[in-house]
């Protein structure tokens, strides 16, 4: 899939995202770039991926997020057979959350 997506314009977008320095800059950039619905949909998908990794049941995920079973299934396929994008991000985010809970500092 990477080769189908990969082009100069997408590289420019990804480099723009990587240039953001904090959450406030992300809010400003994504508010300009996307509609509120698009931002909420991306955030919702990431939450579904997190819940699936926590072995939550589809019925519980639907109750918490309101997404369809088709969306949950698609995200679940990505978690198991995708490019590991969700896995990388969730590992980093959950690792940071775990460290904060334990009082550890992350480098």
C-alpha cells in the first residue's frame, strides 16, 4: 500500500505534520486542513484501535464510540494485517501513559 500512496505531495503533507511541535500547533494545522468531522473521524478510529488492542468487545466499542461494526472490522484488519501504523503509535502513546502513571520519566 505504501507505494500506491507514496508521492511527492503526500511526502510534503507528512513532513508538514512531522514539523509540528506541540498539540496546540496540531489543533491549528488540522483545523485549517480538515473539517471538524474528518478530525473527529480520525480520532474515533484511533480510539477504536486502542480499544481493540485492549481486547474490548465489539458491542462495548460500539456503545463507547458509536462506530459501525464495519468500521471496527476494518480497523481490526489493519491491526492484524496492515502496515503496523496503529501499532507503532499506540505502543508509543500507551507506553507514555503507563510511564506517567508509574511516575517514570520518558526520554
